[in-house]
């Protein structure tokens, strides 16, 4: 935020000191945290003892003339330590310490500077998660970054060819305070409790003070992806994910940041081109994790928008996909990509891929119940299991899409159903014949908390497209039929807690000859996070 202007004399003094500082010693490398006097117990906001401790630490960190500049800048904070202007001036001082880190005494260390910040922040009332207590020394290395950005300006902080963020002037809904931003690496697979496939490096993005309530407009964040020329990110539908506290998916921000091709030491071969190449690539990453980080081959960054900051990493929003184009005609499908199939049927029923069916002129799975309407004749089940890195989908919004058609002239009932890991129904699409009418219905079940929703009529040999939007946060669904919204915000059929399977469940009833194709389940961006 804007704060009171410095006097002309103060400005002149600061400028002279800063020019002198730029002629000091070159930057030193990282050091381990030191047992320094910075850690002793002192008072809180506007406390005189804390102010004396800050002055003592400044003397340990800098010699004249840099020391004079440090004391002058902090002297501007003291009379306003309990105000918003004082907090802004304190962060101006922190930014000065970052710019003048190379001018520190030869006996001073990065650990001492970080400890100094944690003496300074509480002086203006920034304590707990509002001060950088858990920040590692890697923010001072080539793999991290640190800097102050004012809340009323546009500013970027970047780790060249690794990660970056851009903060924008905040509106009335956003946190307009000045912030100390940090970026540092935290390895891979940093997002827990998610069924989304993860790939590539993860970075922690943080702001001090802690953002409250959110950034509005959102901060743009990006992570460079280690790839060779011509390679794509090894994810079908890549996005940035982050913890809040469950894994959320950011809105797309395009290619961000700009990343250069710096080094060709990554083993060649895409992730999805065979087991051997994947093992080679994984071994390279394991070795890199245990050795000093070299520059690596990176191309266009993966960008997203975040209202809050946390660990971020690349995720695949596609958790199930099957179009049967890679399956053998006349065979039962075995594996989706991503996802898996579990199938069962009773002879003379069958689950086979055909080259076409009805008006669908491409590979399609045909589910032929074959045994008429009896409990022991021809029942079948084709269950698709979502890709799951650690658990079923338990948060966020998922779009479930598929095509279905009935190729027989008559039938009794065929149900396509979404269920959780405990077998509880989320939503059901039913093809049926009732009173000689060929009907398509949504959530047609006595167990439903909602009355049956008529969708339309099915026509023999003609396909229909369905999209079910599953909101796991509100436990409601919305149905689109042939791209038209039919019903919105219907409660789950049963008390389902997650999304785990999509099934054609035709057990014990005459389902005719159903075709099923173009099945996908795709996580949507969490626009409110």
C-alpha cells in the first residue's frame, strides 16, 4: 500500500548509502542456520526491547555505510509500528535487506538474515503464519526466490527457468497489503489426498503476511516443465494443482513463465513411450534429487491462477478416458487410459468392441444382455475405475461425459450409474420402456431423495450424449442431455462421499443391445480457490 513519503533529507541519505552498498563484497553461498543471539526472547509489537534487538542484529549483519542505511530505513518504521503504514515501511526495509544481501559482513550468513526478518516482522504485529518462520534457506539459492511486492502494483517474482508468480493491484475483495513473497522447490508429488496424476517438480509459493481473505484478482503462478524439444507435458489435460487444504485445480493461465532450453542432460524419451524410458527418466530425477541441481531442459511453463498460495505442482485433470480406438474389434475391453475396467457377464451375454453400431461409425463397446428379463439370464456389469494416485475423488467438480444408444427394438431397462468407493449411487441415467414408451430418465430409483427426472425419448439406432457435472463439495449434480441443461443442483441419489466408478449395470433385467462410447471423467478448475 502507499505510505507517507520520506523527507528529502532521508531520501538523499538512503540513496547515498545504497550506492555505497553496491560496491561491497560479492554474494556468498548458503550456510547452515547459526546459533545466534537473534533467537532470544523479546517483546512483541512496538516493544522497545525488540527494537534494540533489531538494532543489534543490524550491526551483526552490516558495516557502514550499509548499516547507516539499514538503521535509517528502520527508524521510519518505529513511530508508525502499530499502523498499516508502519507495516508497509517494514516491508520496504525487508526489500532493502534483500537487495543488500551481498553487502553483508563476511561473518554474516543467510541464516542470520532470515532470523533477523523474524525479529522484525513481530515488531509491527506480524506473528504466527504472518511471519516467515518456516521458510528454508533455499529461497536465497538459484532454485528459490524472495521479494516484496506492493499490494497496489503489478510485480513479478521468478526463479529463472523454474517457477514464477505475478501479483496484480488488488481490488476491494482482495488483500491489498504489501507482501513478502517466497518461492522454493519441495520435490515432486507434493499434492496429497488426490486422485489426480502428478508430474514434474513442485514449488512452494508463500506470502507474508498470510493472504487474508484472498488475492483478487488472483495471482498468476507458473512452473517450468522439464522436457526435451518436441516433447509434451506427460499429462492428457495438464493444469496446476495446489493444496487448500485438499488438492484444488487452478484456472488456466496459459504458458507461464517463459522458460529457456538450458541443458540436455535429461534422458530422452517421453514419459508415455514405454516402461524402459520411464525408468531411465525416473532414475535421472532420483539422482538429481541427491546431487546439486544442474540447469535442466525446460520449455513453456504451466500457468494457473491462485487466490491463495500453497504447494503447487502439475496434475492431470483427466481421471478416466475410453473411446475404444485402441481396443481390438471383437474383444472385451481391458484397460482405459487413464482408468481400468472390471467386467462380468452371464452367457449368452457379451461385452465386445465393434467397429460401429447404429449411427456411430467408429469403435464402440456393445453390451448385449442376451438372456431376456430374468434374474439369472444374461446379466452384465461393465465398471470403469478412475485413475487413483491415492484415493477416490473426494473434492472439486468433475464432468462425466459419455455417448449411449439402444440398438434393439425393445428392452426393459439399462442403467448407467456413478458410484462412490462404498458402492453408493451418485447419479443414474436409465434407458427404459414403460407403458410402451421408450424413455430416458435421470435418477429413477426409489432410493432417490429427488423424484425421477424425465430426460427424453430414446430412438433405436440413434446415439445420445450425456454430461453429468458432479460437485463433490456440494454433493449435487447437474445433467446435460445432447448439450442442453436438463436439471441442475440435484442431490446425490444416496449419501455418496466420493467419485470412484462409472458403470453400465445391467444385472438381472432385459437391457437389449446397448452401445457405450466416448467415456470421460475430467476434473474442472476450482474457480473459487
